């Protein structure tokens, strides 16, 4: 069962990378439109301030942060299950590192959601890209460790059952 969660984590890592790239481009375009709209280079506009519509890139930033929140919570659940179910040392270390990294990025995501105007998604997207790659690596290692643990557990179960059959035969 844990292998299925790691496979879902691999798929989610790739999807999250595409979602991050999409929202980074969309927020960056909306910010550029915001910066370069309503500029009037006439003499009469020297003392007047143009009014801007800031809702477009802020709304996109909040939407991206909400999608990121979903993915971060999924990765936290995957790492917790890996920590609890797979009993290899490598898996425990990877799960603890993954949980720590996910916690840091979760707090960073909450900061983006709290103030979308001052911290927009195109500014934090490179960090999210790093997180996607790290999560992809952690879930691949977790999948390999889960398969190894399952094989080791099956071998131990077969050895115990074979020994009990030998005792019954004698």
C-alpha cells in the first residue's frame, strides 16, 4: 500500500512542477501588465497618479498558493506514512528530511497567502521548483526503499514459516 502512495507522490511531483511553471508565467505576465498599463507620458500627468487594478496578479498568487497548499499537505501525508510504515533507516532519514522541507515550504506558502501583493508567486516559484525536484527524488528513493522492505519482510516471513514446518516434520 505504501508503494502506491510513493507512486502518487512521483506523479504529484511532476504535476506540481507543471502547475508551478504555469502559475509563475501567469503571475509574471499579470505583473508586467500591471506595471506597464495606464502609463501616460504627457506633461499633465506629472503630478497625477494613475489608478491600477492589482487584483489580477494577486488573485493568481492566491490561487497558486492554494494549489501549493494542497500539494504540500499531500507530500506531508506521504512522508508521514513513509516514516510510519517503512522501517528502513534510509526511508526514515528521507522521510524526516522531506517532512522538514515540506514544513518550511508550507510556512512559506502561508506567508504568500497572507500577503499576495508584497510576495507574489513569480518571486517564490524557483523555490517551489526546487521543492518539486527534491520531492521527486525523495519519493523515488522512498519507493525503492518500500519495495526493498517488502521483499525483506517476505523473505523473513517465508523463513519463519519454513522453520516451523521443519519443526513439525521432526
